[in-house]
C-alpha cells in the first residue's frame, strides 16, 4: 500500500515539473536574466556589500543525465529485446528501469538525431533528410534551427555541464572544414565539450576525430577501437567534471557509430560468434520471434511477417554466399557486443563513483531500423556498393577472413538486416514500415520506476526524450533561447509512464523519410510506400511513383501484418487527410523519393565552383567531397616541392582512402600515382615513373584528363616540361570513402589510399604550393 501511494505521488509530481520549479527564477527565457543588483556601493569597498546572487544553478535534485543512442541497430538485434546478440549491460539497465517496445525513430540518421536533441519533429527542426544532402526548403536545410534549441543548450543555460561523445551527423558536408562555419557543430548547439565525428560513419581503426572543432592527431589512441576511445574519453571527462564541480549535474550524450557500417570489431570478439549464424536469416528470424514471445517483448498473437520477395531465401544461396553472409553477421554481432561492453565500463565507473542512483540513463537501441543498404549480396566496401551493388563476388569471398578488420568497410546482406528487425516489416529508411522506425528503448532511473524490469507498450518517439529530460530536471520548455523565439516542443514527457504505463494513451505522430509515409493515430497506422528498396536510388516507377496505401490496427497487430485498408476505406481516407495536415504543419513538403546520389550529391553542387584553387603548405586538409572535387572531370595539378634528398618519399596530394580514393606521391624519388575505386586489385590502378626527382626544388605536374561522363580518363605525370609516365583509367569516377576522409597535402590522414615508405605518407621535404586548375 505504501509503495502504491509513493508512486501515485511520484506520478503526480512528474506530470507538472514546471510547477515544482516555480519557486525559483523564471527559466522560460534563456539565458535567465540577471536579477537586479542587491548590494550596496559606497565610496570605499569597506563600506560596500557585493551582490548576493551567484551563477545560475540547476534546480535542486536535478539528476545527472546520460543519453546513449546506438546506430543502425534493429528492434531484434539485442538480446534485451529478444535478439541473438548478448547485451548484458543493456539488460542491466532494463532490470533497473523500464523497456519500451513501441518506441519510434524517424527511419534514418540525421533526422533521428535532430529529433532526439530538439524534441521537435525532424522536418520542424530543419533536418528532414540527411545533413549531407540539404535542400533549400524549410524542412530540409540540414541544420538544426535556432528556433528549435537542443536539450544541451537548454540544460547548459540552466546550470548543467554538457558533453557529447561520438557521432554528430548534423553538420552539412561543406561545413566540416577549418573554415566552418561551426554553427551546426555540437559546441555551437549547447555542448561545452565534444569528442567524436561530424559525419555519417567512421572507420573504427583509423577514425578521423575532432575535439571541439579541432581535428585530433591520428597518432592519438592508436591501437584502440573507436568505441573504446569514446568510452575512455567520456570517463575522463566525468572524472574532471566532478573534480571541479561535484555538485553540478551533467548531461552527456553518447552516440557510438556502431553498428552502422563499417562493421568492424576486435578479432577476439568476432571469434565468439563463429558459426552462430550459419542457419541463415530465415531461421534466425523465427528463433528471435520465439524468444520475443517468451520474454513478452511482443504480445501473444503477434504475427511474424513474411520475407519480402526482394530479399532472397537463405536456402537459395550457394555455399560460398552463405559463408560470406554468415561471417558478416558474426562481425556485426561482435560490434554490438563490444559496444555493450564499453557501455558497461561507463556504468561501472558511475557506480564506483557513487552516481548510479542519481543518474537518469536513457538507452535508445538504434536511430532507425537495421540497415539493408548493402543490398542482398552485402558488401565489403560500403561506399563502393552504394551506386551499383556490383562488387566482384570472388573478391568479396576472398576477403572472408578479413571481415571486421581494417581492410574491409563491410555491412551484412539485406536478409540479416531484415532478421534484425524481427517481427517487423522491412528495414532502415522505411518510414512506412515499422522495421524502419521501431527501436527498443530503456529508461533507467533508480527510485523512479514503479516496476523495475517491466515492458511498457505506451507509444514513444525520439521527440519525447527532450521533454522527458526537462521534466526530470524540473525545467520548463523555454519560450526564448539566446534571443530566438522557440517553436513548441512536439514530443511528450514519458516520466509518468515510469509510474503507470498507459498503452492506450491517445497520440498522433506522422512519419516521412525519402517519400515513404507513415502516420500513427490512437493505435492505427497508415502506410504509404513508394516501392523503393533501401538499396535502390529510385522507386521502380521513377521519381514520381505511385504510392501504395495500407492501414493497420497496431493495438491488435503489433507487427503491421494485416492490411485493413480494403475493409475500412473511410478510415483510410481520414488517415490520409490527417497525415497531409500533419505534413503541412511540419514543413514536410516537397517529397523527394530519390535516395543518396540520385538526389544530386553535394559534388553536383560544386561542379560550377571556382576554376582555380591554391593550397599553401604540406599541412592542408579539406573534406574529400568538398571543393575542389578532384575526380570525374578534367584538371591539372601543379605542385611545387622542396625535397630533402633525391630518394625522398611521401605524399604530394591524396584524396580519400583505399576504400575509394587516389594519391599522387613519391616512392623513393619516383613520382607515383594510384587510383583506387575499392580495395579490389581489379579496381586499383597504379603508375610509377622510371625517373626520379632531384634533391631540392621541383615542380611536379599531374594532368587528369576525363574522357567524358561515364568514361575513362588519362593520367599524365610530368616535370620540367617532360612527361614522366602515363596511365589510362577505365573510369574517371570514384567515391572517396569512408566517412570524414579528406583531401590531404603532404600526408595521407585517416585510412591511407596505399602503403607508403613513410608513416601516413609524410613527405620527406616540403610541399610549398599546390595549384589546381579545372578545364
């Protein structure tokens, strides 16, 4: 009886956090205006009394907050939600907190992160699609808007310390250089400290990282996997924050890039899963479904939805294809298990420091459904496959023992992505299907959960996290932040559900991603799908596709299995009208059904840029997909070198990595060039001049002559008016890979394009100037 009374009182308190803080300063306008001076000023300091007001502090009892969101993890990957990958630390949070099995994301990366950080719908926050592919429409600029301030900004201005670790895929490509602007970076969005990467994915072995807005030296953290480095830096930050301000609460947002491609993990962790997925995706999905039923993750009566015809049956694969696919799944499982272990390290440290009971932990297991973007075959080179899924099968299979290591940038086949979303339909990118938008979530706050270990079926969405955190800190949603009037929060406070879960709570929430449409309304779900698979750039009927409309009663059909549209045409029509109303109110139009390169890559925007570029010095790096774009069109590169000796080695200019890139360099004095469309030897072309360059000043010229769209190119190296070597390329096009790779002068940072005689291709001498002229 006492426990029931306690949680009834708690529920009432959690509903109205603004009233709890009413006795303090007005926190609806941020920064909080300074109160009037209440001291006394005399002619002499000894006759004066200073102002009594101190700095802004958080409301009494405001908890520490740790928000963790993993990447591309499907609803059924973690064992905590019935999946095949053991995640004991996720389960540890669930045991002390509450799992949510009807929690939703936006279906893809950048929009999900914007929704999480702002509490607003992704279009309403200005990030309706990937930040790499912003467009000139109110809902699609690709930058979080000033009128939708982040939870970090709000908490910082209310007396919190704030820090972010990991992936921030909310910076437009052209704003990732030393020239900025830095308005979209974490340190301009309320985070006092940032350690991570501002783009879509990262190599786990050789990541390109930033601390604040400064690039971290490649030599830092060598030998450590990225997820390990993020955890260690987070722990170091907490140690220092609590040493300096032990009574000041912190807000930490941790966004590991795993399990987004590349799937990479320590070899010992991969070995733990050897042969665990040899049964294939069809049987794996059935096994996960039975576990989910037994655990209560899905309700009794749930239907296991059938495999889409676009995904092949496991039994249709030949033995080599099965072996390759199974190993890719082993690697992905190892990566998630390793992530879980690193999260466990952080939880252990908070426990050791006595902060476990005063920290609200939010764990969102995936920013969207599992990714099927590698298509039915899978890939060993994510960006290489994105334009065609035509990697050489023999080369993929030859790399089976390299999978998960630094020489592959792999992702599993679509079949395993589908299995990771059991029992739901489809995968990442599908805002029209629950497999793209339903992810597991856990809230853990000791002393505030009525039924620890429970599973809550109340509808939830990423936009609910910011209102929930504000409620936990007894803070109102501000009406003005830094002089900018704020848009109302779109999300709802979930804290009352910790005391009493309300699975039938009325709710309306729209979904849209890449032209795929969804609408949840009081238990019903409208789906509007354009037929495009997540590994295709266009719908089968083109960029103006016919939409297929279906209707589901999710209150009785957890997995979206039974289309009731034909039986309820009037409800279908009403739901369509409600979706359009929500879309217009949230800046969703215009719809664009094209994916990735088909939308017109950022490169397309820069083809009309300046014709001439100058780089002054050997320490220059700019984004690989920024200006100048050095592939697919003709240009001449003039490099003024000063070499320490006649057999000097090192990079002159390098673009991208061995997963996609090219390098002009010296090999013991010999000018050399390599063009790598991928790591496949049949897609890597090399050139080495017989002559060497002398010690001292030299001018090395590279002519890249593209033969036209979709055709090859000729590369000519020359010096002092004499041609030194010539190479015919069958293609002029490559996609610089992976995430964050750069165009470097005088060295090759991140993942290198080729092997060099010096570390990272550091040139033995100087690159005084590089001039680039486009035809």
